[in-house]
């Protein structure tokens, strides 16, 4: 497991660096308004994927080890097609998709949902390295396409970014599909009704929490465009993306942690694993936050145009919330992996309530700073609920959350062992 975590963190770091460069390049060469348009398109795509994941999302990680894959895969793909089509129509009718981009939202959301299904299968089978390689290559392809159009052809429009998404999403879908083909068994599809019911019921409970959490992250985008303008949204989205890059360590641990807990039945082991990973993640996230704030202070104004001068202030207002929510990222797979995702759903609902009320109150009065503060208070409230429930369920003491010398020594020992193993026998 430790090897998978290290591999995932390495991949996430590379992905985060490429994403950071793309964010900065977009901001510099497209300007705030076009960046805002891209933000709304990505937001629409993400909303459709969240609905698709009611059937084909994280629940697959839980069910794939317990059921025949074909009985899970076909309903998930059918649901992805249906929700992409109906969801695009609804969002476009509500004018939540920028004019002229609805057809692109449909196809991009569909490809994203389909390769996400494949990715969940890889995770369920604990084929973490394959997942990491494809994830990295997908972002590399997007980066290369973007750089080619920007600097090779001199084209700097919103569609350039969408071309990159098309090519990278199709690659991710096809390559991941090839890898999971061997997991299908040629058996008659019998008893599928029970599997589909479980897929929908459990998936709905798990995904409702993800949907609520997503709007906790992004609902402010709509309020910013409504109360301010699209250029302001572009500025805020850059600050948010830079801030959320700090979560790469917690999210890397989250992915491997969830697959391990989902394949375990020992709740004491799950609690101990979560507690240890939480301490490690929090310390590393804190160090990353300090580092990025220092780099931001030193180099930001050398990279971006004056229209993005509020980005550092936005990141400062988000900092406490970003750090606190790294705890939630580690606690969430504990509840989901044990089949108790309702606690993640309640946490997300609490956070969304804070987001809704505070955005309405703060954004008209404080602008983008108000949006950042609303996010921070929302993240703190959501995490506090999960933390309290975790303590009650596991009976851990406050002292157990301290990072001890033994914890550090175990990490060092595992890294040394991993390096020695890799130097003797290549990891395939």
C-alpha cells in the first residue's frame, strides 16, 4: 500500500505542476473573461459527471470485488449516456452553459464519465499504477495540445482548451478500456436486477454526498458571475485552482486508502490506518501550504497580468479552509469504505448550507474576498462534523492525533525499504 501511495503522490505532483503551468498560461494569454468562460464550461461538465457517478462512480470501487463486472459496467455506461444528454439539455435551458458550447459540454461530459467508470474499475482491482500512468498521460496530452496551439499556431481561444480536453479524454477512455477488458468474464448475465438495485441504492447515497460537496466547492462561481461579472469569476477560479493544488497529497492518500479499506472488513484496522494517514497528510499539506504561499509572494506578479492582482489575497482567505479540509479528504474514505457514506453526505450538506448563506451575504459586500471567506468557513464546518463522528466511532483520544516520533520512523523505514526493493527488482 505504501508503494501505491508514493507512486500516486509522485503522479499527483507531476499532474499538479502541469496543471499549475496551464492555469498560469491560460490566465496570461486568454485573460480573465475567457478563463471565466472555461471555468463555467468545466463546471457544467463536472456537474454532469457527478450525476453520472450516481451509478458509475465510487460505488464501483466497493462493488467490483463483490460482483461480476459486466453487470456493473453496462448499467453504468448506459446511465452515463442518458445523464450526459438530459443534463446538457437542462443546464442549457437554465442558461448555465456559456452560449454556443452546449454540444461540447455533452460530448466532453460523456467521455469524462466513461473513462471515470474505467478508472473506478482499475481502482477497485488495486491497479493503482495503471490508473496513475493514464491519469498523468491524460494531463500531459492536454498540456502538449495547449502549448502547441498557443505557441505553435498562435491560437489563443477558449476552443483551444476544449480541443485539448477532447484529445486527452478520448485517450484516457480508450487506454483504460483496453486495460479492463481482461476483467470481463464471458458469462450469461443472470441475476443482474439485484446488482443494479444495489448499484443504484448504494451509489446514490455515496454520490449525493459528492454532489453536495462539489457544490460546496463551486456554487460560489455562479454567485460571483451573478453579483460581479465573468472576469471576476476568471480571477477567482485561478485563485481556487492554485489553492486546491495543495490537496494533491491528501487526495493521493485518499485514493489508495479508499481501495484498501473497501477490501478490508476490520474496522479497527481501518480506524488505525485512517488516523496514521491523517497525521501524515496534515503535516505534509501544512508544509506545502507554507511553500506555495512563499513562492506566491516572491514570483506571482512576475507571471500574471495586473487584472489578476487579487489572486494572492483570495488564496490567503482560502488558506485556513484548504488546510482544514485536508482532514476531511482523509476522513471521507473511512466512512465510505466501511459502507457508511451517510456521514460524508451530512458533512457536505452542512458545508453547502454555510456556502449558500455566506455567499449571498458576503460576496455583494466583500467581493472575491467574501467568496474566499465563505469557502473557508464552509470547509471548517464540514470537517468539524466528520471529525466529531470519527472520534465517537473510534473512541480515539486527542493525544492520538499527534504525530509521534514512532510515526516518523515508520515512514522513513518504509521509504528506505521501498528504495532498496526498487534498486534490486524493478517494480512492474
